[in-house]
């Protein structure tokens, strides 16, 4: 049984604050991709979608002089580290299971290797792989995927649908276990 739903995660004020910066559209779309990939690869859809929804919540300092300076941002970027910490704090506050909070946090930390002095290809667990691939699938040049619009009510509807689909998969897996 899941302790916390995607809708609950999304509605929390911490999520609302930080997802505005990196884009609700990107977060919801990556969560949907992660669900499909997780089911395909036999990865837990609850962990995959939570990690995907929160993967970019560590983004900060989007603008310089009213303009988005992509190159400058890339140089000093540690959004995966910040995101991992924020995601963990958020999930614990929501009453999430500690192991789930840890798995999600590490998947957020490793969803990109752009800030690391080495690559992560082949080193990721299946969960971490799903989150990285789902993110890549929605990426556009110059970070444009962060600017696609989606209003909150539409995001909630899509996350509601996703929550239902996750429950169905988990129930089915339990039945066959
Ligand atoms: Fe992303």
C-alpha cells in the first residue's frame, strides 16, 4: 500500500514552490514517461513516478538580469544535489516510508551526471535508469522544456490518472505474488 500519492506530493507547498521554477509541464510529463518505462522494465511505478515528478525540484537562480543565462547556470549547477535533499525532506514531512524517501532522493541525485567529473552510464540501478531516460525523453535544447506551460488543475488531473494507474499495477502485482 502506498503511503503518499502523487497528488498529495504535488499539492504540498514545498512542491508548488520549487516546481514552478523548473516547470510543472516537464515534471508531470516525465512522471508519465517514467510510469510507462517502469512498467515495461519491471521497476516499481510508485518510486519511478515520485522520483520523476520531483527530479528537477532542486533548480534555482533561473534568471540573471531578467534573462535566463543557460551557460552560466550550467557551470555552477548542482540542482540534482539540492533536489535530492528537498525531495527527501518533502517526502518525510508527508509521512512517506523512509526507505521510499531514500530511494527517491538517490534517484533524483543521479538523474543527471552533468555536475559530476565522471559519467553514470551503466552504473545506475533500473529505477535510476528509468528516471534519467524519462527526463531525457522530454528534454529540449537550451532547457526549453522547462518553459512549456501547464496549469495546476490540468496537472492535478493527469497526476490523479497516474495515481490510479499505479494503484492498478500494484494491486495486480500483489494479486499475482
Ligand atoms: Fe529534467
